[in-house]
């Protein structure tokens, strides 16, 4: 999972080409982060 301040399509595509599983733009919303983690098969321990 990549968390970045950059939200332009070129950076997002580059991240996924580099085998990124999920891309979240800062400032991260807690609910959005948890949703992305679940989508890629990761679950928080708390």
C-alpha cells in the first residue's frame, strides 16, 4: 500500500505498475485506510 500526497493519475499509474496493491492520498481518512487494508487482504490487529 502506498500513501502519498500526490494524487495525479501519472503517479498513481506508476505506483500500480511498480506492483503497488493500493494507493491512498494523504491526509488519510481512517475509514478509507481500513477499507483499503481490507481490500488487499490486510486486517488491523486492533
